[in-house]
């Protein structure tokens, strides 16, 4: 059960960060800026090189399969090597290397190879999250995750550079340049984070405990942690929420740009503008009214955000060809929904997972989540090939299901009850 949540000053919390929290938050723009330069155009780049909607969906599923494998190994590697070293090694392998592959891509098979290697990001995702939160106070978690989101949002304002380059050089040459820039900036971030951070207290304990234990034995010991995770109502709830929201992210991340350019006849040059506008909406929201929402319980805020998600998709599907205003309406609703939902989802994962087994439990959570979502990449690709509106209708159904689960969750109700 939680104490009533006091209002906090976001800027004060930013400058109060110390240790690993400061290292993780302050270096995040070096990842976020290049990611937001290329990601709005990634699916269009694939289409330009002859990759079909079905193949894009297939690549999503292939990536998910290797993310499952990576997530399974992530917990034991994180314990064996430590949070800090695991983050550095697999950040480079899962982001720097794929950027070079994408830069030289010629056809579907290049993207296939990149998807396989990029799937290892689930290893570093686990390690990085442990590095971020293990020495942090529970009451600081929402603010920490809010600043992680803010750093990504500020990075979005560099996205118009992509549009300018595309206007001058066309899509394909621009993407090759952007992937090279991404390689340089992300690799710099990974090295800076490694030297600016230190191993967490729990990480040092797990390294000592697993020092003389083989990797295979550690994997075998997963069975006990798996049973513990599955038997916990709190972690079952988080697994379902993560799985469902991951499916919705597949839709918006890979098919929004295709839908607005191919179906609504919006110019490619605007594709990077919408993330910037979305970021502006989210930043205004975070620095004006988010502070008031932080004083509220989890359930009403999460349900409200899901209603906004549904509204955003309804507006998008109602948009006639060439209508920028309704696409902007979609962007507004979706931005506010995201600003409310994601920091709370991430904070709940930290709260509900056993701190002593965080690495392995979090790793297993990712394994189960990705195993559930793996088929949906292919399914979404097939739906898009039939009618590009269908993936967004699937999202609406997902948001309704999540809202019902949040309302009915006994675990979330207990978390929202004031401590006596």
C-alpha cells in the first residue's frame, strides 16, 4: 500500500539526482536524439528498398523472437557480469552494430540481420533498468521515469533535421547518413555511461553470489524464480499490461508513418514533424499539470490515459485524406495519454518486483511478455496488408481491455490504498 503521493518539483528532482540515476538520465539524450532522427522514417526506408507490409510485420516478429532469447539470458548475464558491464557490452552489440547494418542495407535480408542483432537490446534493457533504479528511493521512481521520458521528448525537436535532409537529398541517402550519425552518438553515450556509473549494491551482491556458478546452472535456477513470478498476482498483472501495450506500440511505431503517407496522402516531409509536435504537447503537459496528477492514485490516472488513447485512435481513423488537423488531434490525445501512462506502468514494475531477485525476475517478465507479443508482429502485418485501418482498430480493443484490467485489479487497488 502506498502513502499519499506528495506533489514534487520536477526540476528540483532532476538536479537532486546522484550516482547511477544522474549518469543514466543525463546521458539519455545521446541515445534519444539520433533515435528520433531515424525512427519516424525507418518503415518508409524499408518500403523504399522494396520491403512489403507483410515483411515488415514478419521482421517485427523475428525481432521479438530474438528479444525473448535475449531476455532469457539477460537476467543471468546481468548477475554474472554486473549491471554496469552488461549495459555497456550489449548496448554496443544491440544498437551500434545494427546501425551499421541499417546504414548499408539493400534489401529485406539486411533488415532481417539487423533485427536479429538488435533483438539483444532486451539484455541491456534489463541491465540498464537495474542500473537506473536499484539504488533509488521508491518515492523518486515516477520522477526518474518522467525525466527519462522528457529527455526523449526533447530529443524529438531535432527530428526536423531529417525532413530538411530528405527534402534536399531524398529519403534513402538521408537514412544512410542518419544511421551513421546514430552509430557515433549512441556509441559515445554507451562509453560515457560506463565510465560515469558504478555497480549497484544489489548488482555487487549478485556478482559475488554467482561468481563460481556456471551460466547454464544459473539458467536452470530460473525455474524457481519463474514459479515465484507466475504465482505473484502483481507480476501477472504487470506481464499482461506490458504485453498488451507492446502490441499497441508495434502498431504505432511501424505503421503510423505508412498509414498517414499512403492512406491519408500526407507528405513524407511531415512524418518527422508529428513526433516533434507530440513531444511539445507532452512537455507542456508534464511541466504544467503532470505535477498535480502525481499526487493522485494510479488507477484513475491510468484509466484516464487509456480513454485518451482510444480518443486519439478514433480521431485518426476519422481523418479524411489530406487532413492535417485531425492527425494533429490524434497527436495531441496520444501525447497526453503517453505522458500519463508510461511513467506509472514503469514505476509499478519496479514496485511489484522482488528487489532481491530484480534482475532475474525482470528478465523473466520480459521473456513472458515478448513470448506473448511475438506472433502479433506477423498478425499486424497481415491486418495492414488487408486494410491499413485494422491495426489501429486492434489498438482500440487493446486499450479497452487494459482499462478493464486496471479497474478490476485487486493488486492495483491495494497499491492505491493509503497506508495505515
